[in-house]
């Protein structure tokens, strides 16, 4: 009977395993029939194993198998999705690693250029500082000359002021 009802039912297994399931169901039916006889001998009450109860057992097996198969299918699909995402992530990581290597090379070149520019700026700053110091020396010398001229001018103006009354007397005497 189980053979008839399970032959068209899809079970994800080999034919040998499917035949073992059919045989096992028959064995369970026989064990239940034996237990019914033992129950009668022990309690003197009759219980029967009917074809309907056997068909109900087969139907229950089918329902449980269908539920578990769907559950395993769902888990399998989730695993496939997870694996696909992991493979995508691996591809992304590999691509980002390649980009990182290229960026590190670019960074090294940029860093080298920045070091060269910094060195050049430092050298120009030192040269500018030397020029500034030379200009400051020239400025200090010029300021010293200006200060000396200012002192000489003040002394000359003082002498001019001292000689002015004599100049005015001489001008008045002429003319």
C-alpha cells in the first residue's frame, strides 16, 4: 500500500532510500498491528489498525516531509544567497585591494613630490633669510650714514644759526 501511495510522491533521494522508506512504513504498520493484539491481551479491549489509519500515517509522513523539505529548501536558498554575497564581497575586496595598491603608489609619488617641494621651499626660505639679513645689514649701514648726516646737518644748522646775525649785519651793511 505504501508503495502505491509513495511511488508518485517526490522524495529527494535515491530509489534505494525511497524503497527503504516504503519498507519502514510497512514495518511500522506491522508493529502497530502487533501492539494492538498485545493491548487486547493485556486490557481486553479491542483496537484496530484500519486501512484509513495506515493511509493517515502515510499522509502525515507526506505532510511532515513536505514541511521539512520546504524548510531545508529555504535554508538552502538562504545559504546560496549568503554564498553569493560572500563571493560578491570577495570580488569587491579584491578590486578594492587593487585600487588600494594603486592609490598607495599614487600616494608615494605625491608624498615624494611634497617632500621635494618642502625641501625647495625650505631652501628658498633659507636663501630669503640670508638675503633679508644682507638687506638688514645694508639698511643698518644706510641708517648709520643717515644718522651721521643728521648729526652733521644739525651741527651745520647750529653753526648757520650762530652765523646768521653776522650774515644779516653784513647784508645790511651792503646795499
